[in-house]
C-alpha cells in the first residue's frame, strides 16, 4: 500500500515540479531580458552573471551553459546542449521554446533579441498555465489512485 501511495505522490509532485521549472525558466528569460537591455552584453556574459544569482539556482542548465561557454563553445551550441541535457521536468515543447532562443541571442540586433525573449516568455507562460491546470486536476487523482490501488492490493492479498 505504501508503495502505490508513494508512486501516486511522486507523480503528483512531478506535475507541480514542472510548473516550478517553467516559472524558473521564465525568471531566467526575464533576467536575460533585463541584462541585455541594460548592459547589451553578449549572451555568454549574461549567462555567467545569471548563474551567480541565488534566485536562478532552479535552472540547472545555466551553470552547464556557462561552463560550456568558458570552454570556448559558441553560445548557440552551448545553450542548446545545456538545455537539452539539463531540462529536468521540462517537457519537449518547453525545451523547444528555450532552445529556439539560441538562433537569435547574440545573432540579431538588440530589438530582435528582446522580441525573441519576450515571445519565448509568452509561450512559456502559456505552457505554465496549461501545466497548472493539469496539475490541479491530475495531482489529486494520482494521489487518490495510488492510495486506492494500494488498498485494493491489500484486500486482494488478504
């Protein structure tokens, strides 16, 4: 019974964890947007600054990207690789939105880069809203089903 209940709780936490990670990604993009608009620094410098912030610790791909940039890998490749390898609970559509930024960051003029970040934030916000709805409706279901499955198995084995 404990096993199936813990499986249900784990599935529920996965749903809420995805919401948290999307919100962390939006915070990273907001930080990138503000750093870019105020300092007009290169993307690898911005990633280095964001990596040092305590508030950005939820984005596991930031330290990886910064490390790859310090090793001499160009930002677009480092960003794609870091996000794909360290996406955590983010799903494929979320990863696609984030990796899509590598095509414009450092490649376009300031307004193009800011527009690209803004667009990605909007898309991620839609993903976060959908994930919140799914989490609200399915998290309780997973916990309940885990508990009921465990109770059913106990009854069967008795």
